């Protein structure tokens, strides 16, 4: 149990260290078209863009009981629009040619 916990903590710290680098990567795989990859810069309403530490959902409202708009994984770029809520960020995710805007838990995003 102690070994498993240690391995998980080391993996978490390694992920956080990679995500917290000063220059964040804006690359997206070829199957996903995003504004950031097409123009090389973020839209004016985006605070920053990041990749989640684990897969999750975009909710319609800032609540875990709200209906889900989209499931995403660690390969997708999340554009953070607002961080004023205590537990959620307002975010946008592009899938194919559609942009989904909703709320994502702060717990799964790197700081």
C-alpha cells in the first residue's frame, strides 16, 4: 500500500512539473482543429490553455450534478475562460469543428 501511494505521488509530481513549465505547449494532435493551433495564439477571452491531469467532463453549470456536455481526456487542450468560482473554471474545449463551453473541475487542472 505504501509503495503504491509513493509511486502515485511521484507520478503526480512529475506530471505537475511537466505542466508547470514556463512555456506551455500549444500543440494538438492532427485530429483536433483548434483556434490556438490554427493561429498560433489564443483568442482574447482565453486566460490560458492547458491539458488536464486526468480525463473528465465539461458540465453545463458549475455543479457536479449538472448534465455533462462532453467527456475529454489528457490529450485535449482546455482553454480556461474564468477562474472566479471556488471549485470550477469556465472552459472551452474544441472537438472536431465544434466548441463546447462549460465548467471543469479545478482539481483536474494543473495549477
